[in-house]
C-alpha cells in the first residue's frame, strides 16, 4: 500500500490516504484534486510519516510534526523536535515548559 498526504497552500497536511499498490502509479486521479505528496509508513521517504497538521518542508523534502513546545528545536537529521534536555530513562515523565524541565508523572 502507498500513502499520500494532501497539503494545503501553506504546506500543512490536511489528510492522508492509503492507495492500493496497483493504483500507485496513476495517483492522484479524479476525483482527487489538490497537492499530494507521497509519505512512507515506515519512514523510508520524507523522514516522517505524514499526519494531519504536519508541515511539508519542500527544501528538506520532509514531513515535520507540529512543534510541541517553544523551547524545543528541530533535529535536522530526523526532522523531529528535540527538548532542551533529554528525557530521563528511569520512569514516565512529561515536559514542563514553564520550568524547562522533565517532571515525573505522579
């Protein structure tokens, strides 16, 4: 199966469709109009599997997820957002943007 993301005029993903392999070479076809970019469920192309609200960066040729917090930065290699400090590995934590630190779930 092939997957295609429809992007709007701002390169934001508005939907993702699955296309049978036999139709992949003729996609997109009527009745689908708009701008469509192929995405890969296993991240073989365009860095990340597209999701609604993702940004398609035509320069990087990658789908970038929405930025979760203002302090996070984009990893240019993976096109995923990274926190200022790595998450601890010894439990379940959430990012507290105001404190700029990881907090363990109660």
